[in-house]
C-alpha cells in the first residue's frame, strides 16, 4: 500500500519522547507498506459513523488514518487513547 503522512502526524511523532512507542509506530508503517489491503493489518478498526477513517491501537496510543482508495492511506495523527477522539477525525 501507498502511505502518505499528514503534517499533524509528523508533529505528533515529534512530541512523543518514548523510543518504544516510536518504534511501534515505525513497525506499523512498515506493516502497512507490505499489506495488500487494510484487512491484512492487525488491530485496525473502522471508526463508527465515518466511511474511510480507521484507527490502529497499541498500548495507550492510537494512530488515526484515512483510506483514500484501495491502495492508499493517509496517516493523520498519533495520540493517547483519551485524546485521540478530540482531534480525530
């Protein structure tokens, strides 16, 4: 799949200090690049009420992203679980 990054995604990664969390984010990005469809990515759920928005869960953090077409996703934001839905979607 093709992966694109929103400005807010890169800013939210810069704000994270924990190296393990950053490593998990980069592993997720690599797994997305290898996946043939969104169903091939584990722990991804569709956001209710929205057609193309999804979230990936790891620990206390969530990655919010949008699937623009079958082979393209745009990573929008990374935030803690209690803050993610204030800024996404």
